[in-house]
């Protein structure tokens, strides 16, 4: 599958040599420079992560070719779905037809998620969840401080940034922040990307932010992992940052 067919990349899950990619055309795996479809279900995946138990969890819009994902009179929302076989098959945990999460992040005792209406949900390890607060924008990304799980930062598609110091219950807009759409926590603070690829860093989400470079294209997804910094760009390419340069990982002629 060539990068041009991927569309937006909404999330990455990276574990050693495994790169799983959440796209509008379902879940794909990056294998030796090529995208390969995972499983037969083609959900429009708007958010994805690995939960504390090691399973893949995701949300978005379900594959309506399959009867089990249809809810009469309800929106095409996947709710929260879980896969214990690396995305080959999926099981809806809950909220099918009720919620479309655009950001999901693991926390020590479950998950924190933001839906398309700006509501913040907290899920326990069994997948039982409830809303705990809301942000006044459509959430594109969430990140939780590794030092204090009560501190959460949210970014919108339009470049708004908000911070919570009570685990997502109340929020304050950071009006002096650059127009960041993707935000990650690092061991030095936060790292964010704007839609056009500018990279900004700060010791905390309250800033001040410093421009620290640029990704090689319009950014869809930013990820900081134990293996470094990764970015997916609007053309379906995935890059890994090594020192001060970006290495493309997908063969464009595949």
C-alpha cells in the first residue's frame, strides 16, 4: 500500500521493531518500508494507543460493512474498541454509536480520552468509563505528565492549547502558546508540532516555548517514545528523528 493511499495518520504505536499506524483506511503495519493492512476490519481510526495491560485500544468510525458495528439511529461512532491480537480483530468495550474519541492516552490505572465534542473521559482497567470534564474545543491530542498524572495537556486541530492540573476536570487555555496541534511529554518538558511542521519545546505547557526545528512536512502525528521522536506527515510518510535529521521510513515507490 503506497503512502498516497493512507490519508491522514492519526496515531502511532511503536514497540521496538513494531510500528502500527492508525489511518482513515484502517490499521496498517509498517514492515520493511511498506504499509501492510492489518486484519479484515477497516475502521476509520481517529485515535489509538496501547493500554496498561498491553492491548491496543482505538476509536473513530466503525467499518459499517459489518453488522456488529451498526446501531440504528445512532452516529457512526466506534466508541472504545480493544484488540488483544495487535489489531487483527477488535471488540467494542463500550459506547458504540455514542462516542468518537480523537485522543486516547494510557494512565497508571486505565485510560484518559478526549471525544469529538471536547469531553474528557476516564476509563478504568476494565474499560468502564465516565466523563470527568470538558475542553472548549475539538481535541486532537492529549498528553499526561510522567511526573504528575494530574497534569494533562490538550491540543486542538486549530492550534489551541489547554492545561489541566486536576486530571482533566478543569482546564485553562494557554493563550501565549504557539499554534500546536500535536503535543508530547519528554524528559525535558513538552514537545509540540504545528500543522506546518514547526517544532516547539518548553519546560512545561505554560511555556515559554522555543522553536527547536521543523519536521519535513505538514504534521499529522507526533510521537515521543523510548526510541526517539517520530512524525507522520500529511503525505502518508513516517519519519524518525536521529540527531538533528529526519529519516523517512516508507518507500514512496511501493
